[in-house]
């Protein structure tokens, strides 16, 4: 008697998670590592003055050369060549002969560009933008409270890198909802580039430096005028400032590339390319927001540890 064969059961495969794009995560990791290293230079170089309120002769003698080196690196990268940045500890020139400001422009611009590229791979940019903007404002509030409570501490960030990035992603998410085509994003990028160029020419034209706004504001008109100039990059405020207009331009630049070069949402690297060597950095690139939030705390704890070893008590 012939055997009755049961129909073959279909083999079910578990649903695979959406793959990450290695080169994007890796480059974002490089950018955030460099940014964190620069902030550590500030904390370790200027922290004894900002956090402890101590000057020359009061900090451990062995720490002075290291602190001066950190201040030199920070000023060399964050200030244009020839800007005559003085070390306020000993009033000596730190940045008269360096030309490393391009490094900060490059890696901060790369970070914003990659954030825009990642927007084309994300399903909910509105949520991302709101989260980043809320985190930025929470950090600003904490710094303002610490500045009021601790006499030796003073740090104010109204429109830092997270504020500007949150604004840029929110603007892109709204634009992309109504104009999702790649060429529409490209046109928007070109328009933003022109507007940013005009703002820069007014802000820095004739050798001028970016003027800081001076709160508190006396009238509502003065408030909205100053805040408007803050948003478009005509004025700055605080210890960390990024123009939302420039950052939004970089976000749209990245989105334009994402919608064309990465339209298939797959890595451009060949299948045989070994990525194991770069996985630690790519891991950092996948957790940039968390790392940015905690790195200042880590830097402060590192400074406190070094000062404690040198016998300098924590000011309370």
C-alpha cells in the first residue's frame, strides 16, 4: 500500500532585526569620541578654575603643566588662528600660532551630517527630535541650577549642540512629511545653504567676531529679537553654542545623501569587508546621546579624583 505523504510543513524563520549600517555608526562613533576628548581637555584644563575656584600656586604643582597642555589643545581647536586666546591663569598666549580650528568644524559638521543621513533610515524623526531637544533643555536647567547653587561653578548653555540638533531634526521631520522626494530635500538644502551664508556674512563680515547676547532682557521686543538672532547664528550665548540654522543645513545635507546614496538602506561596503576591528567604535556611534549626557559627569569625576590625589579638597 502506498504511503500517504503528509504535505511538507513550511519552515518558519525568526524575523531578523533591521541591520545597522556599519560605516555610518563607525563615523558617528569617531565624531563623538573626538568631541568627548575635546570636552575632557576643557574640564581637565579649566576645571580647577571653574569648579574649584583655585588659581596659580593653589593647585598641585605637578598638575600645572598638564592643565596648561589641555588648555592649549582646547583653545587651539575651538578658536581660529590668530584669535589671541589668553590663558587666564597666567595670561600667556595659547592660540597665536595654531590653525586647528578646522578640526572642530570638520568633526562637528560630520556629526550633524550623519545625524541627517540617519534621519532617512529612521521611522520616527519627530520623536527623535523631541527627545533630543528635551534632553538638551534638561541639561541647560541643571547647569543653571548648579551655577546658582555653587559659587565656584558657572556654566550656561542655551543653544548648544543638542539644542541645535533637536531643532534641525524637528524641522526636517516636518518638511519630510509634506515633501518626501529626494530632489525636494536637495532644493531645501540649497536654500538653507544660501540663508546660512548670508547669516555668516553678516555675523562675521569685516573681521567681526560673533557677538554674545546679554540677558536679562528689558523688553519683550528685545527678547524676541535677541533669541531670533541666536537661532539664525547672528549672535551667541553661553559656554557652548551651535547655530540651529547651520546645523539644520548640515542635517538636510545628510538627508539628501541618505535619500540618494543610501536609498536602499543598505551598507555600501562589500560583503567581504571585515568590520570586526571597528565594532567598538560603531557601538559608541549607536549610543551617542547617552554618551554625550554622561561624559561630562565622567569628566568631572575624573577631575575630582585627580584633585583629591593632589590633596585639594572638594569645595562644598
